[in-house]
């Protein structure tokens, strides 16, 4: 199994359990599913006789609904972000990523700078053509990668975009 970590924050953003497509050597397009997860207590697995003991306390139903990738990796939506603000965040992220490469991968800085230019152009096209939601790992709001969440033309199939050069693959 491969997991993909944000290179700047070391947070896991997704894994290879989802369908992944590398687009133009710039970003991963990861297809998810709409799902719901219940954390209700199944009383049948608890020992004892509820009727003899006066009944169980009522548990509130706790159901989380959303995109399986978001739920699995506890990604947090950045609400109220418009296209222009996202591009500003992207440029700030790109500067942090370049600094990281200069310190840790100096032989790859020139390639990264070229890829970031191409990626910025591609992201601007995507943002003009489609509506997206924006997500980050909970612990790295403001520091790490801001992933894009969009929907296929059917309006039901979600996909996320993660920037290849901001990720580190790790085999488990």
C-alpha cells in the first residue's frame, strides 16, 4: 500500500486504495465516493440484559456524510475561499515548497519551479471551468497543501486534486 504525505507537514492526504490518475506529471486526480459513516453503538454486542437492568441509556445517532477521502483522512474544508484567494494561497504554498526543496532536494529546484509554473496555469484553467471546494489536513491549516474537491459531470462522483511535487510517497 502506498500513502501520500504532504511534503511540508508530513500529513497523510490519501492512499492508493482510491483510483488515482497522474495528469501531465503535475497532479494526482483521485476519485472518491460519497459515503456516510456511523459511529453508533451496536447494543447487541454489549453483554447484559437491557430489559432486566432497566434499559440502556439512549445514544445519539452519529453519522458523518461526505467524500470518503475527506472522511478517511480527516481533511478540513476551508470555507468561504474564492478563486482569487485560492490562487494567493497556492502561490504562498509554492514559495514554502521551493524553500523546502532548496533545503532538502537542491538538485530538483529548477524542475520544481518549472512544474509550479505549469501547475499554476493548469489550476487557473480548472478554477475558471469548474466549482471546487478546498481542503487541508486538520493540523496544517495555512501551512500545507490545499487540495481541490470537484465533481464529475454526473454531479455525483467526487474527485480530488493533489499536487504531485508537494507529496512524498511512502510504502507501508
